């Protein structure tokens, strides 16, 4: 419900925060007789008005806080989850050695819809022993899987891709249900996730070796690539399908087997993918999916310390990545980390199309409600175009429709849990305290549910604010002003992480200068979207190392072996 009210000579206010309205209403009831105007079920520009007269004893006129003009949001009209076309894809078990199984302890954890808070189902609470059973299955399957011809592995990956295509609608439904992102976004993720199986089905047969000219007479040196072995994969909740296929696909293409820890918040998409692997003919034990919530640390430590695991790949926070790296060091595993970001998005005044830059910034910042590691966290705009950019950007955000992911017209859903809400709220309050001005949003949306926060735009943000230093991972756009190219590149690089960076410019010299100067692993020039199965994905500094996707992704799951053959006579015999 959106509430509008007038208070004497105070202009009409619009509230998205019902609690704030209640507080102000109680204050108004202690004031002289006034008229309160309320609008319920605000939908687009159409609303119904009711009026109420409040009678109370006189008192000084209260100070009414300013609330920014609200975005158009979808009112709480009920949350209906569509049925799966194939109900067997909602699976409440883990996947070990080709079978869906429970935890040995029979313990489970609940998974809740972040939009409604309602329970979806339960999954097994795996522990160390359960995880070791999965590792044993993967180790046994490795013996035959690594010997399969690359073309055989490629064929099976292509079949898995085909199964994902056939069941794309159900995969998207599961993503929206357990993650909360709008169904349109979930459909895009389902396709993006499937593309990794397609891409690496084609890469599997192209792991070429080499012949090295020897410096020793009579020697011949050959280089071959071999699978590293059993891989432990740990994936996050923000892309329940894509993060797991981006790791499994290259591992299987290289000849490895895997034990993947799915996120406790969003395990059902991974379980559905496991079922599709079975239908595609992936042999038992090649793919294993373990689930846990309370025991996540225990499962993670098992994967990073078990000597049978030869490779760890993790996507998540930098702090957790550092912990896992320490654990993996004990057995000198091969590792790759895709960790936190604090992406700069720069708009120079030579940008050829300001509207395109605004659209790029919107897509980059608010995709999945700001819950991606490559989201623009700091938006820098050159001072001569700053006010115009801010006006256009804020106007776009006002037209967002926040609501349940399955509802028509919804552009943005909830954040994943209350901790995410708390971080966004803390960044907003800190920015306001230090002089930032909230133009749009800036509050929770409790009428929709506990995990909804209004997409927020703050202008006049400065480098001393918390949002400049820490990744928000939520729907908050922080707009900074800068003067020179040198200044903004220094600001962009003034962070311990370096995953992605973006900028808009039409100057070819500047494009090369800035792209090469930004201390990040990926740069988007005149675009806000850079994810592609064909492009290497990864960061520098404390954003980790290693690359996923692209022709380089398969190398993360391979070892290079040189074979030197000596004693070869150089002269022809006879």
C-alpha cells in the first residue's frame, strides 16, 4: 500500500513505508484538527482516495520528514507460484552417485521463498561423512570418465544442454521461487546457464597439446593436458543455475568429476539440474550435489581439506574465499576464486549518447536487485553532465515495479534475506548522514514482505561514505561527481578488489587508456552487461584469480604434463 497525505500547509507526501506513516499519524493526532488523505493500492498513476478527519488536542505543528517521490510498485495482491510442467523437478534430496539421497542423520533444513517468507520445502543437512561419501563416488567415477574420448564427453554435455532447453520454463520457475528475481530475469539466467554446457561441449574436443623443440640432441618433448581429478565446487545463491553450470561444464569437459555444494538458500535449481544430468546420460558419480545450511562450514572444510579433492572452485565473498584458500593450502590443491567486487561505472562527458549510458548504468546496477558481483557499486559521472545524468537516471528508477517475481510487469524482486536488507539500509543511512541526498527510494517496503527494499538513488555521494568502500550487493545506486580522467581512474582503483569496471566514452584514445588503466579483470566499454559464456570471467587483486567460461575456463580443470623421449637417432638408418 502506498499512503499519500497532506498535513495543513505541508505539501502532499507519498509514503512507501507504512510504519513511518503510522508514526507520523500518531504525531498528527496530537496536533490541531487536520485532514489526512490516504491512497490505497497505488498502481501506476491510478489510485482511489479516502479521507479521514483526525480530531485531537492542539499542539505545536510537528516536523514532517521528507520522503522521496516513490517508484511505481506492485501492491501486495497475493503471491501465486505457478506449477511446474514437470513436478518431478522439485527435489528435496541431495544427489550422490546417481541417486537422490537423504542425509545419514535424516536431518533437514527448510528453504523459504524470499518474496513471501513461505516454506518451499526441505533439503538434507549433509555433514562431513555425507560429503565424504560423495567424494568417494566421484573418485570412483573418475577412473572411467577421464578415459572417455573428448567427443564422448562433448556429446553428453550437449545432451545435458538439450535437457535444459526442454525444461527451461521449469528451471526459470525454480529460480524465481527460491531466489526471488523476476521471471523474465530467471528465464534469461536459465538460457545463460545452459549456454555453458553448449560452449564446453564444443571446447571438450579442442584441448590441444604441443610439441616443444628440444635443446638436447636426440630428445623429443611433447606436452599433453590431463584432467586435474575430483573437483570441489562451492556456488552462491544469486545465480542458482548459472553459477553451478559455469563450474561443472568445464570440469566435465576436461575429464574431471565433481562434488558441488549448492547454496543453502537456493538448492532446488541445482537439484533439478542433477536430475537433468541423469536424463542426459551422465554416468553415476560424475556429478554429485551436496546440500547443507547449518553445516555449510563443515562441508566446505571437508571439500578443501580432503586429499582426494584436487581442485577447488568457489564463488562468493572475499572473506570466505580467504578462509577456504587457507584450508586448501594444506593439501596444495589447485584453486580458483571468483570473489567480491566494488565495480566502478564511469560516464565521461564525451559519451556520444547519454540516454544509452543511463540505460547501461540501470542494467548494470539494478540487475537482480543489485545482487550480482559485477553490479555497478560506484557510479561516477563527469561534472559537466552530472545533473542531467542524475535527472534521467532517477526518472528511470521511479518507473520500476517492485513485487513478486511471478507477477506481470514486475521489474525487481526482493533481496535474499534480512541481512541483505540491513546492509542496504546501513549504507543509505551512512550516506544521508554524510550529506548524500536520496532522490528515489531509501526505505523498506514492508507491505510487500520483509525482504523488499525500494530501489534507491543517492546523489552527491563522496569517497568517505561506506558505499564507496564496501560492496552493497543490493538495490542502491550511489552517484559520484568527478572532474578529470586521472582523478576518476584513481578513485576507481582505490579499492582492495578488482572484478569488473565499466565506462562510457566515444574517444578511442580514452577508451584504450582507461580500459588498460582500470585495475579489474573485466571491462565493459559502452555497455553495462559483460557476462557471456564465450568471455573469460574473473578478477584481480582480492577479487580472486582464475577464469571461468571462454576457451580459458577449461584450463582451470586441467594439468599440463610434459613427456620427454630421449635416445632418438637423428640420422636415417641403412
